[in-house]
C-alpha cells in the first residue's frame, strides 16, 4: 500500500530543505541555487552571531570594567548588518522565508499565475541589477579614492572597498538564483508553473490509499 499527495494547482511537489527546494525536474539547477543560498545563509548567520557576541562583550566591558570596544558599533552598523541584510535576502528568497500573500494568486488560472511569476522574476532582476550597478559604482569609487578610516581613529583599519563590495557580491549571487528560476519557468510548458515550489495553504487532493488510488493520483500529475 502506498500514498501519494498531489497538489491540484501544480505539476508534482518540491521537497523543502533548509536553504531551498529539491525537485525532480532540474536537480542540478536545484543544487546550484541551494548551494548559493547555503553560502549566503552561512555568511549571514556568522554575521548575526558576531553581532550578538560583540554586543555582549561590549556590555560586559562597559558594566564591569568601564571600558568599551570603540570600533564595535561602527563595525556592526557598516559591515555586519549590511551582510545580514543583503546576503540574508538571497537565502530568504530561495528558501521561501519572505512574506507572501497567495490567497489571490491561487485563485487565478495556471497560465495567469505563470505570467505573474515571470513578471515577478523580471522585477526582481531589474531591482537587483539596479542595486548591483549602484554597488559597483560605489565600490569603484572607494577603490579610486582609497577610502578607509582615518589612522588613529577608533575604527578598525579596514579598506572602504571591503564594505562596498558586500552589496554587489550579494546581488550577483541573488541574480543567479532568480535568473535560474526565470529560465526554468520559461522553458516549462505553459500549463505548468514550474517554480511554484511551495503551494502554501491551497487545498490538496485527498490522499490515495490504494494502488488504484495511486494510479489516479499519478495520472493527475
């Protein structure tokens, strides 16, 4: 006896992982996207831990020793929070952790949902591309003027281009993930929403509990 769950609005299902999804259609592309998401998630996670540790150490030093890490606040604001925001964005997108309202989306026909998905990916690519262009301009400017903290100041002597590189680096990785989704959606048949990985709260066809029912469920795919 076997059981099969088929989502009525999608072709098959995707298996959710910590950093993304796994599908049967394009496993190699899944590995690329999930790998990028995992790297970005690890970078953002290390930055979050560093924020907590630096804040805790600074509080302890202030409370018990009346001294402070003069560079910690600037380092957290300029580097760590920026890393969390932009690298975390890539992982949030791929893992479906962002906020989404799907009640209206799933009331539309399959072809209309497919069009909306394609438009969404194009908007994301345009937005990320604009951030990439702005970030690259800032990075080149920082390199050109040798931007960095003044020697003798309380800040860490880290070249300014290091901070400036966070935005373009994260956007390049994010655009790769989104572009793969766009290509997958474009090459899939128009009666299939190939990148609708997580159907959310949409109703499911009842579980088949017999071989006959399984055949029926498989045919529904």
